[in-house]
C-alpha cells in the first residue's frame, strides 16, 4: 500500500493506493469516514485480483473535509464534490474504471456515473444514500432541531444538543461535525437523487446490508428498480458499515462482479 498526497482543485488530497493493474477501482467513502476505514476491503481486492490474474489498482482518497485531506474553507454541496472528483479523475488519468461509493460516497458515485458514463466501466453502490425522501420522521426531526436552537443561549447548550441528537433524533451525523461541514451536511442531505437514478446507464451492482438502519433495505430495492441495468446483492444480517463489519464478504461480492 502506498500513501500519496496530491493537490486537486486546490485541495490537498490524501490517497491510499493498493496494488497495480491496467484497471482501476476508485472507492468513495461515506460521510465522516476516511480511506483508512476501507483498507480491509481494498487490500483483499488488490491481492485476490492479482492472484486471479486480473490485477486491480485500488484508489481510496480522503474526500475533502475528511481524513487527512484539507478542511473546507466554505460549505460545499454535491456539485462541488463532483467538480473535485472530475479533477481527481484527470489527475490519475482514469479511463474505463470501476467506481464504488458507500453511503454519501454512493450518492456522489451515482451522480458522477451519469455525467461520466463513458469513463465509468461499472458502478458499485454500497448502502448508497441516494434516496432523501421527506418522511414524517425526518420532518419531526427538523422541527425538533429548530426547537432546540431556541436554547442556544444556555451555558450547557452544546451538551443538551448532542443529547437530543443522540437519544431522540438519532441516525444523524450533523451533531458529530464542526465548522463548514455542518452546512455541507445540510446541503448534502437536502438533495434527493431519486429522480436522477433512471439516467444511470452504466452497469450497476447494488450491495446492501439486510439490516441497514441508516439507509434501509427498501432504498436498495427502489434503486434497483430505478436503474434498469442493475443487479442487487443483499448481505444477510449485515448493517450499514459493511466495510468495517464484513470487509471480507464485501470484498468478495465486489470481485464476483468484476
């Protein structure tokens, strides 16, 4: 494994590189994650593909604002991440490559696959956060969030806010980020890519945990239905963090479809 730092669109970007080969798979990690959390998936992909005579190079960058990459000076939205990814593709001269995105990275990957269908050979969506429909629970969470801001003058406001998010709202990464990432998070979750999915023409493999509590299995079936040229693989008893809890199984499912 090689660690490299490159400048992409003015962002100092940390990248982990595994293996060598004519083909490359680019992995985009999820929100509040980093490349290190994908090492246990990337290593077996590069090793096993080499043993099979395929030889894959695996690239796992720290997305801007996360890991060892530069923090964001201003809040971003998905379009700015796509612009950065286009710079990354150019920097590494990626052509006819595999693209994998997990959770938030899956949303970016789906959007990139539409815009760069000629360069992406196959798309892997792993517990991808593409569906952002406004449910009753989300509307209630938004109201609670606005309500607790009324108490921002209190000395223990930060502690109170974290407690509300952890025990009442739950399943939100908003409370775990600081600075410009707070508004970036709100920008990202405000975009529903449901209507964007049918425009994906790249062969797509959807991999999901059966007991995913962050991106429910219903989303996987919906995405599978929306993308005509797609295949769904469900991992029994698995949750959202497949890369950390079932890395070997995830790596094998990826290699089965390459």
